[in-house]
């Protein structure tokens, strides 16, 4: 059994709104990709809010982890 095709005129969301949404998503993606890492100048990680590449971000997390482990030993 096949589904009936929806005619272009009976769309739920108007095509103008779809085009605006596509353009907004594309501009957001371009903004994320153009950023450079503040430490090494590499391409920014999309998950980083501090403008770090994935390597520098991982090094930062590792440094935090090591400093947390050393603090109880010093006290």
C-alpha cells in the first residue's frame, strides 16, 4: 500500500518559512566553522563555547582533572 503524495499547494508549512529556516541554519553553521582557536589558531570545535579546538579543549579538561586530584594531597 502506498501513501498519497501531498500536493505542493497543500503543504503544512509555507515554502517561504522553510527557506528562511534553511538560511538561518546555514548561517549558524558558517559562524561556528569560521572561528579559530584562541590558543593554537586551529579550527574551533563546534561544542566549545570558549573558542578552543578539540585538542586544546581536551588538554584543558585533562589539566583540570589533574589539578583536582593533586589538591587533596597538598592539604
